[in-house]
């Protein structure tokens, strides 16, 4: 079965994060889609997660559906001897830069919608932190046809 335009966009975002060649604060991350829970004692860190959200849609006056899909992207990383706040800000910057570095062919726009450090170390002495962003992906499909855009 063919992929929907939404699926093609999601695959492009994952591939962009996997192939981004300028990570410094996030050394050699493994990218996952649709998985939020990781065990730092078992799973190799850092990990980047991609979580597509529920989109909003509206009908255009040109016979198409305009969609805005939020995508949560986060990174779980061990901070070692680094200051967690400083590392978190560096991770945040790299997530923004990597996620927005390539516009998917079927998307009209990618926009940074917000982000920050989502989880600081806990009182149990945990040595990991999570930083994340939300991007909004704007794309268009034919009305009732998520696989195509033939009207423009």
C-alpha cells in the first residue's frame, strides 16, 4: 500500500534526524519513532524520539485540505560531568537546527513551535536529562484523499 502524504513527511523527518551530520552535543544519537520510554541502564544513550501528533485540518477555498501536524521531538541524554542546564540548552539548539534543516517534499512549511528542557535530573541521582521541541508541519492534500495533492 502507498504511504499517505503525512507518512512520507514523518519518514522524511526521521531520516533527516538520522542523517544530520553536525551533532556535537548529541553524539551519534539513535532515532526512534513512536517510542517514549527508555531505560538509561539498558538503552544506549543518547536517543532522539519522534512523536507525530494529532493534526488540525481545514478546507481551503481551492478544493484541498490544509493540514497542520505537530511533531514532538525529544532527546534523552546522559550528562556525565557536564552542567545539565548547559548541556540541555545545547541539545535544544541541535534539535531545532537538525529538525528544520530539510523541508520534506510534500510539506509547505516547517515551523519551530516551542521547546525546552523537559526533564532535569531527579533527586535519586539520575544522570540523564530530556530536552525537546515541537515543530508544526504544514501540508495540503486533496479533500478526502490523504495520498494525493492534485489541486493547487
